[in-house]
């Protein structure tokens, strides 16, 4: 009997990639456009597993409901898991994720945002479509010789570092768990703030990293610093960012994520007024570029996400374990003490 999966927050590209990966109709997948929340969790009744994305809300109440319905597994089709109460889930429902779908996609998008911003490509594109070929106001700066601070040296962070090295940039790195084998110039966060011309974030969102960019840290940064965030929106205090831009302290912000994005991103509000004043003000700034959690969106990444997610569910169902399981012990110890040779509970 095939495994039944309730798939939440489904988009056209999700459906296509998962249908392609579900060869032979091995899994019975019901695609729901709505996000998983306390109001929609009842849709999961009768299913073996649920598949969720970054803006689905897997809080304690949702977990309890899923467990009461007999759902055994929450399969994240993403790497981040700050939207899941993994400690509450322990002993009730298993959590698996896709740790790396295409780190190149995210790292390349981060560099694309940076180049677009500092070389004013977005402004030139709009200008030339009106047959305005003036270069006034389009002066940028070289990346060669600039210092970039990279916060988080997982796969995405290291690939971004490789790209920056190719541009001839000086790289400073920070990670809570530095790996000396990478041969990186690891420094503390204070040094990142004080010495970087550009700072790019590639770390998970935790209680420790939430609002790591705030009034205090911005004060320590160089005047004109460029911030890039393709990780999680709440790493940056949006109000502090806005004030830093208005004070001319922050030279530019390149944002693929936003801390209050869940009710805005992935939807078309072009004919409506966006109620989020902070987001509206950020977008109105001439030195801010916002993309809507787009960094992962490549054909290669979508295929890897679908294949890995279904492989996770298959391994959980057939082998009674999963290499990509998450639990609070994994987070606490920086890795699974059981080495994923069996389920976490």
C-alpha cells in the first residue's frame, strides 16, 4: 500500500517536480495550496505524512493534532526548520528535512543580488527600456579587494566564499562551529561587523541568531556596508535595518528573505495595498533589493528537493530510520549522537 502524503503550500513548480519524482506513483500525494497551520491541520487527517515548506507553521498544537490523526512524519522540503517546534515533536512525530538541495542556487543568487545592487543593474534595466541611456547615478564599485564577512560556513556559505574568492575579495568567516579543515580565516562576530565592506548571511535561525543584526551591531559596522540575506529573515531586525539605511550607515541591503514574510511572499499583491509598513518602506528605498524567497528556485534545486524528500519518506517507511531526521538532540549537540543509525526515538 502506497504512503499517503498531505502536501501543504503547494505551488505549480512544486507539483511538477514532485510528480516527476514520484515515478510509478509510489506515493499517493494530495497537494493543498493552503499553508499548514492550526486552522488547516485537519486536512492531514487520514494521511501517513505531511510535507511542508518554510512558511508552514508546525507549532506544538499542530504537532499534537497531527499525532492524534496518526500522522507519523513531517517531511520538510527545505533545509531550515525554525518553523517547527522540534523539541515538542520529540516522542510524538518524526521530523525529516532536505539538508542540501542546491547550495549553488542560493550562493549564486546571493552574488547576483550583490552585483545587481552595487552595479545598479536593476536601475539601468528600467532606464534603458525608456530609451534613457544616461549613466548619471549608476556609479558602482569594484568587488576586487573588498572585504566580505560570511556568517555561516555550511555548504552554501563555503560556495559563496568560493565565488567571492574568484572576484579577488578578502574573506572573513564566522561560524558557531568553525571547521579548521576548511582553511578559512575565522574571526569573531565583532570583527565581522567592524571590518567587512559586505556581509552575507548563511546561517540558520535560532534563538541565538535571531536579530543578530540590530541597532547595536549596525553601529559597529562600516559606513556604507552592504548586507545580503538569503538565509532567514529574522536574522535581521527589520526596523533597525530601516533606520540604518535612513541614517546612511547601511549602503545597501539585498534581501531574499524577510522576518514577516509568511503572509506576503509567494503571493501576488500587485493589485492590493501591502499592510506591512516596514516592508513597504524597505522596498521603496533606492538601495534595497527584495526578492521573494527566490534563491532556491532553480530546476536543479527543485528536482533535488523532490527526490530527497521522497527518499526521506521512503527510508523512514521501509528502513525505519532516516539519515536526514531532526530532533532537539541534533540541534543541542550540533549533530545526531545516534549518527542516524536508528530513529531519534
